């Protein structure tokens, strides 16, 4: 089963984790989902932080590619509810950057888990945007039963 979690550069704070934060150095800070996910029974924002003690290249994207040629780069996958600090859930190990992205399609609504999926916030707008993106690229249409079940999981 595929699982799509989409992250963008953000800040680490309680407010800045919800804001896109452009940066030149790819590992100068965290990446978050901006909006909450349902993680088990609670809503949490997810984030990737460069792992402490790991290789953290500085510089622009070519520096990251060079670091990956020497070995993997690790991130801590963390989650936080609005009233909680970040808590590490797992480690993500990046071995390579995909260069052939012409056929890659990400959809966190179609490719989610019953216990890990986006919350209702902006759901209708986001579902329509992903459907339009797939249609514009001639991508696959979701199975209506499976896709509908993925959207009805909110509890």
C-alpha cells in the first residue's frame, strides 16, 4: 500500500509549523505538513527535522545531492498536537533524490492509511485540486469505493 505524506519547508514553532517558509539551504530547518493529520485518535501536524548527529550538508540543492552521494541523510519524523511539543515517531532515511519526476503523482487523500490521514480542514478544496492535477496529467482515476472510504475516515 502506498502512503503519501507531503511536506514543505516551515518553521519549528507552534505558529510557524503552519506556514511555508522558503529557504535556500534544504536542511536549515524542518519541513511540515502545514495542516493536521489524523494520527490514531488525535489531530497532529507532522514534521521532518534533520536528525541530530547525522550528516547535515549546508548549501543549496547540489550540496544535498553531494552529501547523498557520500551516504544517507536522516530526518526525525515528529508529530505535535496544538498543545504539545514535538515528539519523535520514527526516522526517515533519504538515500537518493528522485530525478525522474515526470511520472510521479502524490495524493495524500487517495494514498493514506485508516489511522494516518489528512483531517477535514480544506478537504473538499484539496480533494478537488488533487483530482484536477491527476486529470490534467492523464493520471489514474481513483476507485470510487476505495477513494470515498479514504475521505470518510474522519472520526
